[in-house]
């Protein structure tokens, strides 16, 4: 099976989260571990009032998790999230491999330094310089030729 990285965004019952905040992170880790996956980062995103009541709850705790797992096990993960009483809603998406490092670093609160651009420098030898370049002049700020190319 293909190993993919997934982003899972959950809404927990705020009352249960307030009673035992550590249990939330461990539940997701247990679910991912039972399906043979690896949790990359798991943290609380926000706690706020819901736009509309869900299962009678007006407030929810948003939880963000990135994990790596086999694509065939994703259905088991989604089923486990639906069966969990404290999870009001969940959304699981596959992350594009080009974005994994940046998203995981951002979720951890780290900052990735941009990679230096690969600069392409073309150097021409004296033999390769054609007649159209030989007489070319570069102009300075006032329109005066600065230097001549060979």
C-alpha cells in the first residue's frame, strides 16, 4: 500500500476537552497507531463557539493532526472517528507531498527557511560569442556606453 500524509481536522466536545485535555491527543494517536500509522504532529487549533449547534453543542475545540498511514487504512480511521463520542465532526484530507514539510513545520510552530533558488549561469567562451554580440555596448545611466563586450 502507498504511504500518504493526511491532515485531519476534528471538532471535539469542549466540555470533555476541558475535563481532560491530554486525553484528546492520545485518542487520535491511539487510533492512528492501531491502523499502523505514524503521527507527525497533533495539537489544539482553537476553541470557539460553533456557527450552528452540532449534536446539541454550541462550543467546540478544534484539533489538527498530521499523520502518515497506508491509503487502504483511511476508511478504518474515518470509521473510528465517527464512532468516537467526543468527536463532533472530522475532516481528513490527503496532503500533497510537496507541501508536507511546510505544513508540518507550521503546525509545530517552526519556521522553514526558503531553499535558495537554483541559479543558472551561462558562460560563453570567446569562440562562442557571435558577431551580433561583439559590437554591443552597455549603456550607463545617462545613455553613455559603459563598456564594450569582446
